[in-house]
C-alpha cells in the first residue's frame, strides 16, 4: 500500500511530463502553421561582409558573391554597345563588376552617367532617393565647346570622368616606358608626305580654326585627305596602314582647350609617323609626350613656314629620324577605332577607378570646374 508521500511525488512527475508534452505539441503546431517569411531562398542569402555585392549572370542575380564593387552603366553612350568583358580582355581591367542592369540600382556602388544622355528635364537620371553609399560619375569626354550645360545637375555628381588631367578619373591614351631600350624600331616605308583623316566638319563643334589652318597650309603643300567629312570614307582596316604610309599626319583638334588632346595624336605615334599638332600650347602636349616626338603649328609664324619646314625634312632623312629617338624609351599602343568602341576606354577606366577607390567622395560643382 502506497503512502501519501509516494503518491504525491508520482502526481508531480506526471504533471511535469504532461506540461512538457503540451509545450512540445504547441511548438510543433506553431512551426507547421506559421508563414515561412524568415527563411530566405539560398540564392538570396548575403554574406555579412558583402551585403551589396552580387554577381550578374545574363543580367540577373546569381548565386555566387564577389568582393568587387558594382559599376552600373546607366545608359550606353550614343547607344554604342560592346562586350562588357572587353575591359578584361583588352585592358586587363577586372576591378569592378560592370553591368547595364538597372534592376541592380539599389545595390550599385557607382553609377556612370553619360552627359549627353541627360535630358533637360532630368527625367533620364537615376531615381531618387539615391542609396547613401552610392557615387554618381559624370562622364564627358568632349571639350567645353561641345558640351551643353543642363541646369540642375551641377551638384549631383561625386566624381568626374573626362579628358582633363585634373578629373577624378582622367581618360587618356598614354605612352608606356620600355624597361629595356628598343633598338629595333624601324620607320615604316613612306609613300606620302602629309595626310589627314577627318570625319567631323560641323561648324558648331569648333572646327573653324583647324579648317582655316588646313586650307592655308594646303596652298603651300599637297595634303592627302581622307574621311567622311570630305566625302572619302577610309575603311577601318586601312586606317592605321594609311597613317603609317605618311611622313607627317595632321593631328588637329576640333577645339582648343587645356588637356584636350585626343586619339588624333595617338594614331601617328603608334604607327611610326610624325604628328603635326594643332591644339593647346606645346607645353601642354609635353606633359604627355616627349617634346621631340611632334611638330606644333605654334612653332612657326604661319602655315607657309610650316609647309617649307616639312618639305625640307622630306629631303633630310637624318633630321627626320630624330623625331623617333623617343621610341628607344617609350612605346605607343594603337587605339580602338571601331565606332562601337569609342567609349570602351572611358568606361573601363571608370571600372578600374571604382575597383581601387572605395572611400567617400563629396559632390561638387562640375560646371564651375569644367567651364572655368
């Protein structure tokens, strides 16, 4: 026969067991019937140290995560499209994740915005509010003469990308140093004295000065002219060979501004031709190339004097060869010439910058800087 103490102990244990059973049952029922919103699909789980960095596959989010910052190309400049892998394959630039997928906007570290694609009412700009960590890059590789001011964008951008050397992201084709002096460079065979390839002849782009100088120079020496501006389109495959076949090439810029020195200079340097330049002062050119690698129109009192000098050089092989002494120590790389490749260098340069610079950058008045 059980005593009262033993019976009470058994009842307590039974009560504890029943209580635990009820709690377990309630927990199971809660889990089965509650919404599963707290369980994210595996492909959307974000690592704590890279919560904004996704990899794109066919312009969509992918499972893999990377540490590269995302650079969003908001608009393809002039709708010239190229393979986004070109930055890696052509320039060995792989520091950012370059994309044109606007759905990634809220996760994008930097947005590259082409100036000419901005509408007057600003409706073509990215939406507001801008993510607080995001930088906007103003992309404009034209000179002030060819840049229209759009009210309301002065203080929107954190970074500037342009031909200007004092840009946050300067874009330029540069000479590279030879670790070992190049003693094997040979001047290509020359068939013509002076050549000029010109595709733009629109007055509003500031071409008046270069056209006037060309017409005056052509009174004193014959110039082979190519390009659609004068009705003689030069096939892309013939561009570099044609320049290489000329002793001198007119690297005339369409407008005169500090640092505005374009691919017109790079072409003759790359293929072994002496450029005759019209643009900013000689000292500005000498920031980027050796002073004995080119001829500046400002070195002569007039076009007739320049023509006479070029004709003398044509008869003096030793003096002509001195314009290539720089080749021992430096090299020039041919630039991209297909129409859809016009902005590849600029966009890839932006990618390289974004990959290297993750620090905060305040917005500043781009017009005060660019036009003044």
